[in-house]
C-alpha cells in the first residue's frame, strides 16, 4: 500500500522565519562617561589645548626685616588633543529591502546606533592605554614579566589608591579645595552617612579580572554590602574608596611566538639590520590584542631593500607589521606595503593586512610604537583607576545621523538606501597623574569547559 511521506512534498513547505530577531551580545559601555565634557568652538581649528598653572614653591624661611623676597617664577603646563572625524555607513539595495523578510533599513539604523557608542568607547580605551602610570601585579617589572597567577588582589588596589591619593588626584564627589573637616550633619551637602556621596575614585576592569578580585573573601563581603549603593552602570561594588565598573570592552593582550621575515630587494629600505613585530587586530573592535614577539634580525642590503613577511592566518583578525632597527623596537614605524589599505588616511601602511597574506615591506611609514608583548601564551588585562579630571571628551561636532532613501543625481533610479553617521571629537588626557592602570593576568578565560 503506497504511503505518502513528508519528504515527497518538501517543495510545498513554506519556510517559517520568526518575526522577532535574536538579541545580540551586550557591551558594557562605561569608559566614555567618565571623561569631562569639553567643547571645541567651530572656527578654531581641530586642536584643543588645556592649560594648568603649577604651584609655586613654599617659602623656605621667614622674611628678613626690610628685605623683600626674591620671588617665584610662575610656570604653566599645556596638554592638547586633536579632534578627528569618525563615521561609517551601511548601504542597502532596493531589491534587498523589497525581498528580505525583516526590515533591513530599520535594522541598519539600530546597528549603526550601536556602532557609534562602541566606537567612542573603543577610542577612549585606546587613549587610556597611552597612560604612563602603570603598576604590574606582584611588582613585576614589565608586561612581559607577568606570569600565570599574577591576578588582581586587594594589595594592588590599595597600593594604587594610596599612590593616586598621595599625588593628590581629585576624587569623584570630592572637593577641589582641601576640607579641614567633614560635616557630621546627615542632611548636609557633604554628608558622610550616604555612601553614594562619599568621595571615591572609579575603576574599569575586565569581567575576568573582576572575577579574580571576587575570590578574596573581604572583597566579596564589601561588594555584597555595597550592592544597594551602586552609583554607576555595570558597577560591581566599592572597595577601599574605589567604585569598580565591569566592561567586556576592556582590551587585553596575548603574547604569541615571533613571526620572522625575509630580506629582499623590492623596496627602498637602506642597508641596515632590521627587526619586525606583527600584531593582530580583531575585526570587531579593532583592538591590537594579539602581540607577536619581536622577530629575529634581518640584514637588508639597500638602497632597494625590502622585507617579505607572511602574516598569520587566524580568522577574525587582520594584521599590522612594525619595523625598527632596534632589537627592542625603540623608534618603530609601521611598514609601507601595497598589502594594506588602498584608500584613506592609512593608505600604503602595513595595517589591516588580510589573514594569511604575504606583505612586502618596501619602506618605513608612520612612526608608531607597537603594544608591548606579554610572555608567549600569557594574556594580560589592564585595570584602570581613574580620578576626576583625568581625561576629557573634546567635541567639535555632535554625532549626526544620515538617512538617505530618496533618488538623487548619483542614484537616479533610487536603487540604494544609506544609513550613516559621523562625529568630530577626540579624547584629551588632561592629567597623567590623575589616573593609572594595573596590569595583571587572570585565572579565568573565555573558553568554556
């Protein structure tokens, strides 16, 4: 007896697609908010310069009768940041919009909004990484000296707080001028009875580092009591005058074995001994997170010297190649190569090289120092401790969105829809002494199992 089975009629099945799209992973965005809002007036260029007047020395001895003091010289310091224009776009064809089930233009608008916030956050972290005040866990001398087990602990946090407080870094909810007393009145502006109003520094740390810190029983207790007094988004808790905020956008660096190159004669490098260092940038956030060790030396014969290097083939990464005549990469520059971008401000530089590609380094490009490499196989995480006034967000022009859906001379048949954004801003390090970072490893990793 014939039996009709479902597979006979598969061509008559209408595929079901859920109307609601699946959620994306969340990014904890906290770094941008702690920067002072600064405005660069239009018509005044793109460089924002801030000035501070330094204290004058205290007098060493009392005055002599009738003799005026020699006097002191006033000194100023200035710091600057250059505002840059950032932006991106998504282009959709009319055919895609008509034939795809979900509303592509609406989804593009949502994704572009996420991209804006995450770009500003990523750029802030990149600026904070140029800070000069660094503590390495367990008093290690450098990033390369950190080993497994060098995790964040209460001593390192207490040491960092003491150093910033000793330097006089202002605290959030604190005063500019020194207080001689604290008001005991519970209703006063400086009331000490409300934990939310207590002066504090803020910290931004990776979730794995926060997990390391939570292993300490006294930290667990303190954080459990501070749960009801949280002040900031994604705040984990307060410890020793510091409020800790977790963010999965905090960068990390993993050390990987060296990539070597081969000397050739296809460029314009002068005769010398050269070294290269390769770094890998993840294609989502564009952090230089894979740091390869410095290569073996290469003897290049000029004036037409070159270096051939095949970058790693790890998916999800693009690669940069740095060149130096120093075995420690002092005075490094990006290489010049046709394997990099062909347009834009980094045209011809050895950046964003496709995984597995072979790049011919023909010369020295933009002077730029690569991130320091951890020991091979070791992943290092920064924890930022920040005082008020450490950095600012310089705004020349607000974020502006563009929604193009109508025909024009460049698209007379209205075949394209474009969602785009742009803004003009930069992050200014106002005072290097007002913040620092602690570098550590972690007992935790992103691998399940």
